[in-house]
């Protein structure tokens, strides 16, 4: 995956602040969610469809991945 400087900045921002980012684009990946997982790092999810920001998706993803770490 090729990262632009903005994407690297956003990933760093999520890692340092602990606040998620939910981004929209008109490229192949129309939705990108970057979700912090505390000391375990973060996860970046992408979709080829626009998906509205969802607290439920954030909570389910965080819970599922923290249980496996």
C-alpha cells in the first residue's frame, strides 16, 4: 500500500491522541477508518463503499481486537 504524507500524518495523529479518524474519499477505498487500540497499536480498515461513521463498528472492532491481543 502506498501512503501519502497526509495518510502517514493521520495515522500518527490517531496513534498519539488515541482518537479515531473516519475518512471519505472518491478513490478506490471510499471509506477508511483508523481505530486506536491503546497500547496494542491501531487498526486501519478500508471499504470500496462509503460507510457512515458508526459507534457500533468502532466499539465492536475495538472489543474484538483487544480480546485477541
